[in-house]
């Protein structure tokens, strides 16, 4: 059967696979329809093909086999479609004006004469073009979705592919299906390969083999590697493509000749890199060595005298290691300072700032994330920026593409650059940073090498330290004040493979660490919810939205972020007549919700009202905020971030934020919270590691509560084997 009608309500939509339950209104009747409907919104007009079924609980439904998105058939329907929030820049009032002005010609205007939209008051020519582009993109997108779905490519990838390939998308894919591998992360090569073979590609076609090799080299980078052993790659390829080894070897030679891959011999083994990863490592190695070996033109003379004066003026007594670190920064152009919590890194940074500023030198402070930069600023009393802001990089990696390894950045106007949280810096960000450092500038890399490595590829801080090419000061003494904290003592215990100090007769120790030995997931969940809701309020007047953060190793399962966020939202910000909410798929956004920005958006507009009005653009991955208002008429959600920025998200942009009642340990890197609740239960062995537990513990400032099985936690502490990252930076540094 075939039905044509308008989607008037979406009852349910799975955000992962787009399985949808919706209400479809035809000329004669209203139906409940069910099926996979990617990129479908209220106001869309669909032609659906399927059959009626009877659900034992919900009754008669129309089960969709295929669908086609079509232009709305009446002016009323077209107005509702335009007003739905699906078209950028158009709300109900603007939709009304457009239909009134252009009537039956509206669609033709959008398609062929968009500049005429500027006749309407409030629409500039630029805005008219943007509106038309959005309108046409929405209409064309379903064709691409349908085409890709025929080959098993998920709908979630379609929009990104369309944006990169444009209106010729289908033709370009038919000519070379393997371009999909480069365009959308997570696409299964076997699906694309099947598409290519179905379209007539030969098994032994060099294009098939070369794309298979590049795919294999790309997926290793998702686990942090920059290279792979040649024989491991060949064995993988033989299985992936079902072809003999000699064809793979021939294509490796061809790709090397075209400079798409590089083969490097490390410790008598051949390692293969995609060219951009090799070049980024090579650039980083060469630039660090050149920088370190340059003339030391920023050196402070009589440094010992200056340090004594500094200690007297600041009323501090620096330890031997702190003195060693400050002198090393003065004597060398590149210096690494590494150590755990409470070992005096902040005091060293503050001392370096004071010494060099008093000599008229410019000191730039930076960190990989916004929250890490904010922490650095609060700790030192000096301005700190994200690396992106410091370098004035508009867009990185996803936006620029990794092939832009020599992307020019704004040179950093500073005599000394101090980078905190260096463990979070991947090989590409390090490369961009060094592109912006003048010869003669001092570079101070500060971080904790025992924390989790960067999310992106590489193991930069570890490789630099292990090359033994640069002066590295390891801070291992816990200062007396810090040694009163069980959080800090237990962080160091875990890092050394020892068990927790859960109780002590030492009255000087703070009661800032509690361990609840609990194995059952339901009981752990009860503890999390009761602590979050009122127990900590009664214990120390801690308020969840001001002080408390739940951090968990995983996204999945009962104690993963997805489930915990739903449950914590129900407990801490329940449904209320006084609170507006917006349902997107199976996610509810509600006024008062805690959220996090999950990717960099350099262009989004923000305003601050206090203490003085200011405005700007840019919200970055890892920033926390609160849903302040939901405007159904404008199809927008207003968020206030922790630094008082007001930001407005259209409903189409909500994939940039997610609930943050609970976050993963990886997402918590670079941040600190007054109170951390850390549940630990059975999970993937990849996540149950010592450095993950260590990283999680070091996120807490005033109070840490760990809830979990003693057996699992002891196994984590014993699991020192960090997942090895195959990289070439250390080798390049040693052999440059």
C-alpha cells in the first residue's frame, strides 16, 4: 500500500538507527506509522510504502518498507514545513511572509531564484541564499539517504557526506564508492567494498586494494596509533580483501611512490604510516630539536639571585626539584615538567611567570581544553587560553582535514609559552602549536605522563620524555599541605600500584576520600542517586548543580553515562509544569538540565550580560552549561555556560550538546570538580586500567567517593599495562 501525507507528530525516534513512530495525516485519515525514517521532521510530507499491521499493545499501525520525502502538496502544508525549524533561519513568522509573498511559486523561488526572498523585510540577500541552500539540502538529502541505505551505509552519515560532496553526491559515489571511507568516520569498509563490487569493480582492481590499505591505516588511528607493522597490515589486508600478498605488496609500492604512505624502519621492523601522520611526527621532531638547539636568547642572567629574591618576596620556599625545574627552563629552550597532584607544578608555573614578567618578557599560558585553561588561569591569576585560541585556529582536523599538516597558524607573540595538561595533546595539535612558535621562544611542557593519553592519535608527552632528548624534571615529592589529602595520597598510591588508604589514625588527614565496597550494580546505582540527591547536601552542603560530578569509565550499561544521565535527570530535574522541555528522539532536554558541549564550534554566537555586556563566537568541546530556556516558536534552546555565556542552539544543532549529569573519565580530563562520585563495575578490560582510575581520582578537589567492587578496583590497580600506542615520534627524535 501507498500513503501520502504530512508528519504531524513524532512519538518516538531512536537517535542511533532512526527507527521512528510518527503520526501521518493524509487527506482522509490520520495514521500511526512505524519504520526507519532518517532525517524526518514534523512538517515533512512523505510518500510511504508498506502494509498495515496490528500491534498487540498499540493496535493498528502502518509498517513502512520504503519512503520518499516529497515537496508539500498544499500551501498550508508548505507553510508548516517552512515553519517547522528544519530550514535554517526560518521560523513561523518568516514562513507566513514567504507563503503570502510567493504563493504557488515558493518552491521555484527557493530552487532557482533565491535572491528574490530578500524582498521580504528582514531577509538580506546573504540570508536568502542561506535559506535556499538549507531548503534545497533538506529536499535532496532523502535521495542520498535512500541511495546509501541500499548499500548498508547508516543514515547518520548521510548529512556529513552530502555537505562534503554537494549536489553531485550520488554520481561521485558511483564513480568511486571508496570516497565514503574518507568522508565519514565509522563506515564499514566491507559495506562500501560490497557497493563497489556490485557496481562492477574487479576484486584485483588497484583502486580497491589501495583504498583497503588506506582504510586499514585509518582505523588504527582511532585507537591512538600513528603506524602499523608491515606484516600485520598485510595479514589484515589478505583477510579483508581475499587477495594474495603479492598484489598488496605491489600496491604498497605504488602508494609509497605517490607519497600517500611512508614506510619507516624502526628497530629492524618496517612500520607503515599514512603520509599526514608521518609528516606530522617528522615536523614535531624537527621543530622541537631546532627550537631546543637555538641560541638561548631569553635567558635570565644571575638566575640564582633572582630566585632567592622571588622566594623572599613571595614568602615561599621552593624545593630542590622546583628549583631544578625553574633553572632548567632558564637554561634550555624546551623543558618538560611532569608530576602527579600535589607535587608543586602550579608553584613552578607561577614562579616562572613572575621571574620572566619582571624582566619585561611576555609569557603565554595555554591548555588543550577550555576548562583546563580556566583552571590554569584561576591557579596562576594570569590569563590562559586554549591552544586553538592562542594559535587563532578557526577549525582543526575534522574541518581542515588531516592533509593540512602544514596549515599556517598565527605566530605566538610570547617569549615563554607554558602548556599545561600536555598528556591531552595529540600529534596534530602539537604540530599546529610548533608551527606557531618563533625560534628563540622558550617552550615549557607541563603535564602528568601517568594520566590517560590524548583522545587523538599519538603519545606526544610520553614519546618526548622517553626520547631523552630534552631536559625533563620529574616531580615526585608530595608537599606537606597536599599530603594531608587522602585524594592526593590515594592518587599516588594507585599510580604506584598500591591499594587505597581508606581510613587512618592520622588526625591531620582530611576526610576527603571515601570508598564504598559494593559489587551489585543496583546497589551502586542506589548509592549514586541518593548521594547526588540529598546525602551530600546533608553531609557538606554540597549542591549537585554547583559542586558534584558523576564520572564513570564507560558510556554503556547500567552505570554508563547514557543510562545514568537519564536516571539523574529524573531524580534531580524531574518533569514539571513549570519547566519547558523538548524531546529529540529518545532524549529529553529540559530547563535546568546540566549539559556539555561535545565538539568545537568556532562560529556559534554568544552574549554575556554581567558585569558588562559583551559578545563573541565559539563554544568548545568540554564546556559545561545549563539549559536556561526552550523557545518552541523560534525552535531554539538557550544554554548558559559556566562562564556566563548565553548561547542559542537551533533544534538542528542539538547534536553538539549532551547531558552531563554523568560524564566519562576521558571527557573529564583537564577538569576538576569539588566533589566526584566514581562508580566502578565490570566493564571492558580496555577501560579497567590503572591510569584510567588514577586520572579519575585526580579530578576531585574537595571530596571523592568511589563505589565499586573491591575485587575489580584491585584488578584495575594491578592492570598497569596501558594499551601500547604504536607511534614513531620517539624514534624520530632519537634519530634526528
